[in-house]
């Protein structure tokens, strides 16, 4: 039966107390080899040239998300991954989000030679009734205003603690998937096929959410939060709706306004600010497109040239709008070396992060798969630096 499935990376968030670094390292070597093969398959080196014949510098760097335990940080340091987004924190402002607690977290990460670029607000990709702060999108007053004020305090405290970015979601329906399918080497792939999906019950607990209602609630949130981000000098990065849904019907009564490129354009313009932008999930944006292999690069250029890409989830898919599989980065439809060159060409200077890895037999938690992706990203970045 097709219904809401757990997010594929949530299993990786529940890390055991120790990590088999041998498994991580073997995956990283495989990732580097895969990147070499992808490069050999060929991306033109004609792009990325600025006036005078010099190539644009490579300002971006490999990143990580979901977890900041000591074993993971040690493995990441060995991989040369020098920037991360932390794992989840609670919604307790005076506990996990105090200036002292955030400063301790930052210094702990830095003790491994890694920078803490981002922390996730308690506004995750979970289904609305499982979200940490459902009252914000459900517009439950006065609870909504109190929750938004807590978010504002979290942003202020992050700035005072020296953390430059927070990320968040604005979703009612969570991450929707249908039955998993089989990919390369027998790997289990997160999959969505709209024709195989069942919208049961027909409405979420939020009831009917039209485009107008959704945009009103987004604007209510942004109008209160973006000025605080400006003041604190903290970037707030929103993840798009994963996946996009048909414009007229949406999903279970929700018109998913952040599930299209046009919707994301409107979103970043709703409250103009250099601190208001996107946690740009390349996989999710590819899922919005009929032909992602052709069109994703223009989307990267649109948002990147406007300074609206704050963070990149470097994920590939096979397929497109309403029917896709999530693959290893070298095994999907999008030319990932070309995508990375496009980020370089628009001057993107943030993290390039693995996301939504396939499930591989003998790899509980996805450690080998994530290590493969880290090796792949590092190899592509090294390739670009040699070009520069």
C-alpha cells in the first residue's frame, strides 16, 4: 500500500555510539573512484571562465548533515569534510538553544577542525502532526505567535553564538514516497510514483489548504522572522517541498506551493533580504522538473546568481516530476559534474552535502553509502580546483 513513508535519511540520524570507520573509508575510496569515472564520462571545461581567461575560484566545500557525534566528526575530519550542519536540537529555547549551549556545540565541532555552518530549527520535514512546532503552519493562535517568538530567539542566539545559518521546512504533508524499488547492485531506492499513490485519508489534519491560505501563513511567518535574521546576521534556509505535486490538486487537500520552481521564486521574493533564501535540495528541485537532466542547471543559475542558495543537498534522481527514484550521485539522470561547475560559476560558497542515500545490504544506517557520496563530492571538488 502506498502511503507516507519515513524519510530515507532519518535512519542515518539515529546513529549508534560508534562507527565502523573501516566501512566509511572503504566507501570513500569507492566514491572517489566513481567520481573519476564520472569525470572521464566527460563534462566540458569550457564553462567557468571570467574575464582575462582566469577560471572562477572554487569557493564551495564538502559538508555533512544529520549528526555531530564524536565518531562521525572524527571520520569526517579524516575525509577532509570541514563544514557541517548539526543534528536535530529540541525546541527548548533555554536548553539546546541558549547562547551557552550553542557556543559549546560550536566549540565541540571546531575541536575536530570542522566548522559548524548551520543548525536545524525545530521545523523539520515531518508530517504536520509529527512536527516539532505544528502550531506555526496550523495557525493556532496564540500558540503560533509564541512559537514564532521562540524561533526568533533561536535565530538571535545562533548569531550571538557565532553560528551563521539555520535551516527549516514549511510543510504540511512531510516527505511523500510510494513503495521502494530496486536499483544498481540490488540497492533499495526511495521512490515516488504519483499514479501508484493513495491519498488516504483525503485530507490531513490541517484540512483544506489552498494556495492562498498557504501563502498567507508563509508570509505571516516570514514577515516576523526575516527582520530578526537581518538583525542577527543569520541566514535562514528553507527546504523546498519534497516532492512537488500537481498544481491544481496538490496532495491530500494541500496545494504544495513550495513544490515548484515558480513557487520558490515567489518565496524568496516574499520578504526580500540577503539572509532569506533556500536550503537548495538539488534532488527535490529535480523532482519538480519534467526534464531535470536538461533544466536543473538553469534553476541553479537563477537562484545562485541572486544569492539565494545558502546550502546544497547534492542528490541525484532518475526520472522527473511525479515519478522518480533517488539514486547514488553518479547513477541518476543529472550530470553532477556539470551541476557542480554551475554552482562554481554562480559563485556559490557554501556546503555541498550528501542526501537521501540508497539502502544497501549490510549497511545499516547508510554509513557506507554516505561515505561513497563524500568521496564522490571530494573528488569532484578536487577536479574543479585543478581547473581553477
